[in-house]
């Protein structure tokens, strides 16, 4: 039987963060958060940021997540609601 500490550790192990360049995003967006259980990926439209900015931001955010400095607390609507059109 797993202890609460073991369960918390397993939950932390499942957390994942990444950033991914995509050719385009619906509605002409520059970035869009894609989230599913235990994984959060920022989709970034190609050309929306430099490769250097992308890599540095990804490295900082990975550090924050991997060192348990990330707290996710969704309250209310996100600042940008998903576009109605889901085609790029």
C-alpha cells in the first residue's frame, strides 16, 4: 500500500512541461497552452519568437517545473479563450 508521500512523489514524476514549435495556430495566435493530465505544452507558432528566446524560455520553465517551483492554480477563464476555428 502506497503512503501519501509515495503518491505525491508519483504525481510529481508524472508532471511534464515542454514547448513545441508548430507551423501555425488557429486564429493567428502566437502561442497556445495545450494541457492534458500531467503534461503542459506551450505551442509556439513558427516565427513568433526567435530560436534563442524559445530555447532559453524552455530551459527556464523546465528548471522551474523540475525543481517543484511551479504551482498551477487555474481560477476563472484563461486570458485568451480558444478560437472558434480549430483549423490553422
